[in-house]
């Protein structure tokens, strides 16, 4: 270390901290000047055999290494590699085994000095004055710490809250005395904690390159209070590895860090719960989809099953019978009309009535004989003035009102229009109304709207999802839901149905 690198501010601060010890401070400065020589001491050369008295124990110079300012070398001797060792001058006819036994080491650990280096000793006696290096264990050092602190080993069930109550300490006081504390909650059994019994404050361990005076100045501590709390006269009494108490100073930033770590852990726990709930929901949704797929596969299998084919054959026979019955009824009607005409010709009073009945019969013959169609025509003739809009934009119609295009529509009267669009296509309200149903129903996922002033009910069926709730008032053009294939269907489409006074009517009669 050069002379201009001496820590003069440290000497001045150390002397001003304790004016009564000025003489000791001056002596310390002289020692520091002696240690801070401009040129490091050169390594000790190996002595030639016989150059020193027999039995002399050498203390070699230390290899050049940086030291904190004014640190006196009090450790045991070290060799050039930094290991602890002693150099022994052998007596006449002294064997290496005797030297190893004297120092409590093995024979293989000894090294005999030679002009060109070192070698392992043999079992033969050594020449007088031979230098032998003996490795030694590093010396044990005593760590100095304030007497007002004691160490407590955590047992099973101990927590920081319990320790604070037991020793009447606050959280910041306990954290300031244990800066290496990693958590406020997770304390392992066997953890050793520092507990202040008198003064509280920041407990620091002096690290290499630091000094007690620098730490006192850095934390703006009161020198007199520090001296009393640590039972010292000068700050130079504490060395690297010793513990220093700064009373009245607390590690609030470390406390904030531990609290933030606790909050992060709590947040991670909450996120883990949410993730578990989400995974459970995904598992439930997957199971529900699998169940729906299973039911759909079962339905597809039923479509080609012998039982269904037998039912279809039965329904076809029933349809043929119904057709024959209708033909018989039509022929009977014709015969009845002929009979009525004959009766009209016979009597003048019955002529007008006969003509009226004949016209009605002709009208009925020209129309669909099914009662649903008759009721629809009657309801349409009595319907108020409606101005609907199409629920889908330019849809393709696959099944019209009352059309028997598929077997299911033969079995069940088709009371609406089927409009084909891809799954997810938005469905808009064709008329104002109040939502009375929204969810699973007769047509899979349905939405029913009612306008009591018109006696009108509108049905939107087979949706993939709804966008309204029961009791909600909607306007014409509002979003109702999305096209799907829920319920009994063979492909994505919208079942659009109008009911006047509860009677299904043909929507095409009211759409633009």
C-alpha cells in the first residue's frame, strides 16, 4: 500500500469518536504507517542447509496480499500458496518420521526444501540444518459480538410472532438483529436467531474491506451509543468477522423486502388456487363435451339401428294409410258435394246455401287438409299488422313452414323456418319483446321473446349460445345469440318460429 493511500479520514473519525483515547489513537496511526510500507515485503528465500542453528523454527514472510487498513497480522504463519505451515531445521540424524510425529501430521504431508523446489521426504535421516515444511491447521479465531445479544435455536412450533411476544420485540427489531433472515413465515427447526436483551438496533458482521468506523459513519450512528452497546473504547478493537451493534438504527428496507416477499408468496398461492379451479372447470367442460359426443354417437348409431328402421317402416305404412284415408275423405267430400248440388237443384230455397257449401268445400280441397295449416291460415287472416326483419343475413332456407322434407317433419309438424348459416353466425331479434326463455328447451338452446300487445311469440332454436337473459327487454335488431346445432338437429341452422295467440303461423307471410 502506498503512503498516499492511507485512510486519513478514518484516522480522524476514529480519534474524534473517542477523544479520551487520543494517545492510543496516535499509537494506532504509527502502527498503520508501519504496515503501509510502499513496497510489500519480499518472500523469504529458502535458507541453505546448515546456515541456521539446528532446531530453529522459521517464520516466513507472507506472500503479497491486500489487507484492510491498519490490520495487524495476528494469524499463524502461511506459506506462499496461502496455506498454514511451519518451517523446521532438522537436527543431526533426525528422521522425517520424528518431525511428523512431533507436529501430529503424516509423513507424506512433509516437504523437504531443495534448491530447485520441494520433494517428499524419504525414510532416511536428514542432514543437519535441512529445512522441512510442516503443514498446520488454520488457527481458530474468536468472533466478538455484543454481550446484550443471545442466540435462540428455533424448536418445533416456534414462529416470529411467538418470539416477539416472548421477548417483547417488534418485527423491525427482530429483523434488524437477523439480516440473514430469508422469510417471515418459513422458519426451519434448528434455525439460530439473535435476540437482543437490552439495546435494539442494527446488528452487522464486519466484512473484508470494511471497518467499524466506516460502518458507524455510513449509518450515521451515535459513536458514544455504539461504544457503550458494544463495550469498546475504539472502533479499531473490532476486526473482520466481529459483530457490531448500531443502536437505534433499524433495517426498514429489509423489513419491506420481506413483507413484499410474503405478499408475493400469498399472491402465488392465490394464483395457484385460481389455476386449480380453472383446471377443474376445464376438466368438467371436457367431460361434458365427451358426454355430449357420446350421446350424439349413440343417436347416430340409433339412426341406422334395426329398431329405428322398424319404426320408420311403421311410420311409412301409417303415412300411406293416412294418404288413403285422405283420399277416401276427399272422395266422400266430392260425393257429398254432388249430393248437395243435387239437393240444391231439387229445392229453390236450398240453392244459395248449396252453392256456398260447394265453394267452401272447393276451397278446403285446394288447401292443405292438416289442422295445423288450417289454424295457421285462420290466425294469419286475423293477425295484426306486423313488420318483422330477417334474423339472419341472407340465409338459405332448407325447410319451410309445414314442409315434410325429412322424416322427422313427417312425424312432427314443422311450425317454422329452418335457415342455414355456419356455426357462430350472429342471430338478431326479428321483433321487439321480452325474453321469457333463454337456455335449454325443446329446440336445444332456445330464446323465446313475447310481445303481449300483439299476442306474438318468437322462437329462436338450436343456438350454440345465447346473448340475452330472462326478463330482458330487447329491440328489433338486438343480438339474440349464435347459430348452432344444439338439440335434435342434423347440421348448424336456426329454427325460426312465429306464434300468434299460441298458434304457429308461416313466418314468410310477415317477413319482407
